[in-house]
C-alpha cells in the first residue's frame, strides 16, 4: 500500500461528508491484539515477530492477511515492559486515583502494512481499521507507543500527526521525525539519529580508523542515516570504502553479493547501520563463507541479541563494538517475568509461542484437544504439560543483562501516565486551554494529551530526569559495549564506555580501552587504513583517481619538516634552523667560520705566527751584519722596510681567523691590501735601485745622481698611497660587514664578512697585481746585468712566485664557500709572503751565515769587473 496515498485517503474521508464516507468505506477485518480494559487505554504497535510472508495479490480475490513468523524474544520483552509498567502504575496508590490504565498492543511483524493497519485500528475505535474514521472511543485512547523500526514509524507518524494523536517511539531514530511540521505529534525516548551518527563518526576517529565500510538497511532510515554518517566521517578526514545495503527480504543471491563486496575490500572495520532483523541472514552467511577477519561496529538501531543468531555465528561478533541506548534496571521486572504463564495471562497472544520456544514443546488449548485425533494425542512428549514454570533456561531467553529499547518503552509508558496525572490534577480556571479550561479525561482530545506530554518532566526510580525537547526527542546517554565470546563459547556484552550528549563536547565520549577485547584476542586496536600512516618527516601525496585516504608517503623537501603523523604538508624551517636527519624537527644550524678552536684555524694561526718570526730574525741578522757588502748591496733601508712589511703581511692573516666582527671585517682586506702594497712597492723600489746602481758603475753615467733614499722613498710612498686611497674609498662608501649567510648551504650558516661592494675588493687585488707585474717585468729585464750577485734575479723569481700564487688564488677563492674561502685567502697571503721572503732574503742569509767568504765586494761584482771605488752601493 502506498502510504502517501493512504494519507490522502485519510484526509478525503475525514471531511464529514456522509456520501463521501460511504464511498471511502474500507472493508478490513480487525487484527489480533493483546488487550486489557481500563478507564484510559494506551495503544502500541511493536514488532514481536521478525518475519512475515506477504501474499501476492491476484486481483481476483480478497488479499490474505500477512502471516507473522519468527518470534523474537527481545522484542516480546519490550511488549512485556509496557504491560509491567501499566500494572505497576495501576497498583501504585494515588498515582492515578480512581483511574485504571488499559492497553491494546499489536504486532507489526516489522511490516509497514501491519503497522498502518494497527494504527488505523487504534484510531478507528471498535469499528475496524477505517482511514479517517474515529468513533468516540470508550475508553478513550491516550496515545500510541511504537513503532520499532524507523520506516514503520514514519508511516504511523504521518497518520497520527493528522489527527494530533500523540505517538512515542522507543527506538526509531531517523532524523526526519524531528521535523514538527511534518510530524507534529511524534515524540521518542531515544535521541535522534543525527547525534547517533555523529557519535559513530567520533568513535571511528577515536580509534584512528581511516578506511571503513558501511552496510545499511535498504529503507528510508538506512539511506538517510547512512549518508549522514558517511558525510560526517569524510568531514573528519576519514573515508568510506563502500556503502552497501541489506534487507530482510533480500534473496540469497543479493546477500552473497554484499558479502563479496565485504570480502574484496581491504577495510578491517565495517559499520552496520540496520536493525538486527535485516542483518540476521547476512551474519549467518558471513560465518558460512568464513568471513571472520572484520571488526563490526553496530549502530544503536541494531539490537545485540545472541538469541537471534545461531551459536556458530556468534564468532562473527567476537571483539566487535556496539552502541546502545542507555538502559537502567527496571525494579520488579524480573519477578514479573518469572510469574508469566499462559494460564495466568490468557489474554497474552504471544506468551504461548514463547512457551513453545522456551520449553521446546507445542501448546494445545482446549479447542485443539477436542479437534486432535487419537494419533496426535498419543505423542504426548511433543506437547506442553502446562505445568512448566519459568526456570533459569527460560529466563535466560529474555537476556536481561541488556535492557536497551525495553527500558525506553518502559519510559514511554510512564510518560503517558505522568501526562494523565497532570491532566486530572488540572483546576478549572487555571487550565492551559481557552479561558483556563481543563481537559476532561472521559472525553479528552488527542491534542490536549499531546500538550501535557510535551511539558512533562519526571524522574525515574534511578534518578534519571526525562523530558521531551522542543523537537520531541530525549537526550539520554548511550553505552558502548564490547561483545566478547569466552573460551567456553558464552556470549558476553561488556560496557566499555559511555556517550553523553549533555556533557561538554570534549567529554561526550569516554572509553575504557583496557577493557576492550578485539577479534585478535588482544587489547591492541586493529588497524584499518587504505595506506600506511606517514611517519613524521614525510607528507601525504594523494593517488590519482583514488579516495583521499589512499596516498603515498614522500619525504619532506630540503629545509622542511613534518612533526606529526600523516602530515598533509611540510613546514619550512626558519632561516637559522635546519631539519634533523629524520626531518621531524628543526634544529639550529651550525654556524661556520674559521675559528681558533678548530684544527684548520690553529694550523694557519701557528703557521702565520711562525712565519712572522722569520722576517724578524732576518732583520736582526741584517742589522748585525749591516756593514757587510751583501747587506749594503741590498739597500739596507729598503731591506729593513721590506722585512718589516713582510712581518705585517704574515700577521695580518691572523685578522682573518676568528669570529667575524664589524671592526675585523673592515680591517681584513684593507690592512692586507695596504701592507702588501707596501711590500710590493718596496720590491719594485729595490728592483729600480738595482738597475740604477749597475748603471751608475760607469763614471760617465748620469745615474749616480739618482742613488740614495729619495727615489725608493718616493716609489714606496706613491705605490702605497694609491692603495690607501682605494681602501679608504672602499671603507667610506661600502665597508665590509659581518653577515649570516643562510643561502649558500642548507644545513649550516656561513658567518663571514660581506665585502660590500666587490668592485673595490677586485680593484685592490688588481692594483696589487699591477705593482707585482711591473716589479716582475723590471726585474726580469734586469736579470742579465753583470755581477756574480745580481739581486734582480732573486726579485724576478720572487715576483714569479708571488704572481703565480695570486693568479691561482682567484679561481680557488671563487669556488669555495665559508671558512674554506677564508682559509684559501690566508693560505695565499702566507704563501706569497713566504715566497717574497725566501726568494729575496734566504740566499743572502745563506751567504752571511754559511758562506761568509763570499760576503765581499769582489764577490758581489765579480773579479773580472772589480773596480775599486769609494762609493758603495
């Protein structure tokens, strides 16, 4: 039956037009119900059986009634909670004085058709289920409890909403029912599915699962809830690998197709968003197909009942998690169940079937005995003796260790009772209706009862406050349970956590991880991911045409880190920091400069200090032997000045070693350039004086007037002055400064002197090279002057060494960085200075100290050209 068409029919038939009512008369028989008379009746449509055989219409005869099969004791227990609550209320003095509650309970068999029929039957009074027909009922109907599943509840709520009859569901959680425009008279004692779905998503996030599957019921509730769960999971960065459907009416071929999808998927965690009745065949087929490697997460709509499944299929549930509505113990309910017997409760149309299932016998009433043949009566062992009592085995079928949905039905019954209590306590003139009027319990309108239900706030015996929110929902906690199958194959549901929607957001979910036993038999959380987690130091790179949870892990780029697992992007380290080897944290870069503490710096400093002593020693020798011909022939004044400047050249290299500072950066190149200009100018002056001296040996030569100290002093002063001007201009316009260079090397900081405008640096080197080149050319041209000791030869060779060192220095300097660049320049300074010192002065020291017989004028100019003159060069 199309339920929307049924609703339209109801509206058409409620117009009050007699002719129309006659045309819309629906001929249907009343359903069997479990009833008890009272002054006020509470109706209920609750599934007791979970299977039915719908007849296929032939359109040639009246369709047969739906046949219900498969008594589900957990659902039957829910009906008994309504009966017990009403009995308890009737026996409580002064709760509803002078009023007795009755009930009419129908079994929907999980069929929307039967749920609608039951609703119409309740609303039509005693005249049968006629849409839109509401006979003044005696006794009046307070409201309806039900239905079990959301699809059937939606069908009922569309009908009850039109007539404003209050309806309270104990398990339907679909979010659509919270819409008070569509379902104005619907209430429920469980939270709406949107919170349940968020809780499921949080549970997935809590355990770190990123790759899950979903199986939902093939109905409106499963579709809506499944899509909401999927969206919430994906919003939290997780992925749903598949989302398939299941239904109680599915053929085995469809069930096997669903199992094939589950087997083929790499997910280890599968969410079941469906009622247990739909999943029964799936679970048993999973066991038959040996699909035991998955961890199942059950939504609150799933009733965790071991009695619904075969003993072997329990292995599928071992180590799984479920979410169930919070349920407290119902005092006295167990004693009530123990008192059950078909003889004591003959009105209970379900009790006999329970009896047959509990005691494995067949119940025969008096009519059956009269009609039974002799052969049947002979097999007495198959019939119930009627003397059976509720033993421990029978009581275990009720599964009292888990009271979800039964407790919610108990609360729904008490909600109606408290509303009636408020209704009868109303005082005329102070009532909530027009002119302060009150409702008459003998002729109350459904909308009046609905008003009192919405404003109810009452506490259970455990102190739990119950009230309906604006949208008709109740904010009650959920329990997280872990299903554990013991070694002796007993079924246990262990409470391992709680979900409280009224708690702060960060405390809504609390889980005792140590009490969870997973399918593997350990307390280690199973892993369910499409890809392995990316460790710190790596980042995720999505795979093309695959979900976001399927990715590859690639190392962070140079200079970047990731310090969390599954990082999407890497973080760039600050300029002064660098990733460690694992690239999971930034560490300070090592600051590199040529220091006195490291071996290279020590070697260069010691070498420079030692070499600085050589010109001092030679200077002392020259001073001591200043009157010898070889010292005189070397121009004593220039030699003294050259030795002093060479000593400064060696010592200036020490400025390059150590932590760069502003003053040292300014002095390094400038002092080096000026001192070396002094040295090279002195060498140039010596070379020119040598040429002049040999020219002056001719008595007729005019060169003798240039001998003396004036010419060399001018050469040294002029040659050095130009370099001083270059360095002064350099310091004035763009002086060198210390700089932290973070660009040349990624793993370290080069602490060095920035030379400022490099043009001045190369001008300084170029001018020094120019002086050296001039000296080399002059000395080279003078190398063949007569005399056994020609200082021009020594100067030529020294200048050759000097120029070679600095020509080699340029490419070496430009190809290095950091402290090695400084070391190359220091090495060039030491080598060039040592070349000048050794080439010019060591041969003279050898003659002075080792071969003093050659230290004579005759040896200086040669015997062949000896001229006895008073003037000494």
